[in-house]
C-alpha cells in the first residue's frame, strides 16, 4: 500500500509539474519563445501590462450601482473572533509563501509576534489608530509568487493559463480574519442565484437547477447560455470594488481593512522554477487570497440583480421557482433566454458592468444549447452546440445523463487499463483514489442507471482481482 501511495504521489506531482511547465510561449508579435530567460522576460512584460491599473468610469459606476437605487444599509456588527481561532483554521501540509514560513510555524507558536500586530490592526478598526491612518504594512506582507496553471486550448498563448498567487501566511491569516467577518452577512447580500463563497450554498445547487430545467416538460424553446468572461478575477477594477462595498453599506472602518490587503501588491511569476523580476499588480483580486472569491461575488452581485429584475428577460419556470433568469458560481454565469432580443438585453447589462468594473465578456467564446425543437430554432448570434460544459458537467438537451456517464465509463476504463499493466499489490486503493472521486461528483447530479453501475462495478472488480 505504501508503494502504491508513493507511486500515486509521484504521478500526481508529475501531472502537476506538466500543467505548470511552459514549453514555449508566444510574445505580443506572435513569435515563439523557447529560451528560458526570454520566456521570463515576455511573461513579466505581458503581465505587467495586464495588471496595470485602469481608471474606472465614475459616471458608469454611479449609473450601474444606482440602477436599482437601493442600499442594503448593513449593520456590520463587530465579531470578536480571535486571531488564534483563524490560525487554527489554517490547513497544514501546504506550500509556504515567499518568506518560507508554513502554517505549522504559526500553529506551533501560540503567541508569535505576528499575533500582536494583528491585534493592533483589529483594534484599529474600532479606534482608527495610526495603523489604519498609515494605510500600509511591511513590504513582505504584499509580496507574492504567481504560479501559472495550464487550462485548455493553445498552450503557447498566455491567456490560456490560470494565475494563482501564493502569498505569505501573515497575509492569509489577516485576510481570513476579514473573511470570517464577511461570512455572517454575505448570505443576506448576495442574490440566491450566486452560490460561490456563501455559507450553505454549493456548486451542486447550480447544477441541480440546470438539471431540473433540462428535464422539465414545461421548459421548451429555451437557450441555456454560458457567458465566457476574460480573466474575470484579474481584470476587475479595485476602485470599483471599493465603491461596491460602500454601496452595500459596509462601514468605512471595514472597507479600510480590505483596502489594507490590496493597497499594494508585488509579485514574481514562477516560470519553470525561475522567478521573474517583481512587478506591481494594480487591478484584480488575487486568486489564492482567502478573500478574493467573496470580493468578486460582491462586485458582480448587481449584475445578477439587474438581469433578474429586468422583465424583458422572461426566464424559465421550474419547480417552486416562478422565474429563473440566471445561475452563477463565481464568474461562471448561465443565462436562460428565449430569443436574440433577450440575449441583447442581457448583453446590454453586461456592457454597462464592463464599463463600470473593467470586466470583459468574450462574446465570440460565449456558447449555448437549445432545449426544444431544432427545426424551429429562433435565430441567434452566438454559437449553439449540441452540448456545452458547465461547472464540470456536459449539458445537452437530449440524453444528458447518459452522455455524461458514457464519458465516465471511458475514463474509468482508461484508468483500469493503465493500472492493470503495473505491478501493484493493493489495487483497491486505486479505486478509491482515482475512480470514486470521479464518480461521486457526477452521481450527485445524475444518479447512474442500474446497468451503468453493473458495468462500472465489473471494471473495478476486474482491476481488484488482477
């Protein structure tokens, strides 16, 4: 078993290294770069431009946020959650930040000097001490290392790589303290259509809703559209985020605490094990920051509200829901429309959101499916496919569950064939580590048929007996 786990760990690490390794990239002129130093230079120049601050359109922000003309006027009560409690919540065995201090260091030292610093900062929220007036912490607090993870499509195009920023633990602890304070109010602020970063809401809620819409006999001639945003977390304007927090009614003291985390940010990009020169990040919310998802869903909450309240978009009725227009998990937004006119209305709202926030919609990559008769499909300007992938599940108008399980059976078969040729004693661990994890997620949305279970069980039994 130990040998299997070591083999498994080696394979996972190898797979992660392959996802991180940049074989070659294209520069802004479209030339291929393979020299390591040149790659680092191109990455640094490209990202420096990408993360340069953009001046928000104050008029559009006012127009966008006042469109509903409503402020929640939150009474943001003080939460006396100790820093020690936040340190206890830290996961162990994770990579440390640039300063090399892992979470275990803080867990093993119940009263590190850092604790006193945070206590002063939390006191500053109440009495506006010099810490908050100064508006900035020490330099290393704002330093991070950005890791690139390949997603899909052209691997030589840097836009197809996800940016994950690894910050120091002191930053993460303070961000977690702020996030703990947000947790108790987000549910009352964010529209129920958004499920990311909200206690009690799960991505499965989105997928189960889509499943019910697909199989509802009352839903006909409806387009399910997946809106594709360009670098959603990276492009959003921080000035817009501060305006949104004000609009939601957060106290100035709390907003200042959030600003303290984002007032400055310098990163180095890890390119095949070598770090680029550092550069400033002046826009976006950091993927890797405990607070980033919450800030993002707050920033786009008004967009969902505008679409939901616009009666020109009919939406769909399913179950106990009289009208469903959108479903969202972070930046993955799904819209339910009937015509090009409704799509134009949704795009108009998004264009206003773009001008206010700095976000970008990839209209050419936005795609959807049709639930209904293909022969009477209304004309529409986006690509309509037989199936699209939403939140890891393939969505189609016909035989959706069967298609997803057919894919899973092929994946399981490939895993069985791969491990059958290896000299591994405890193959039962392979089933737990490689196969069950793939099946449980899909089972929640589409329970497998009896015949599907029999076939999968047979594959697993055959693997275990070899």
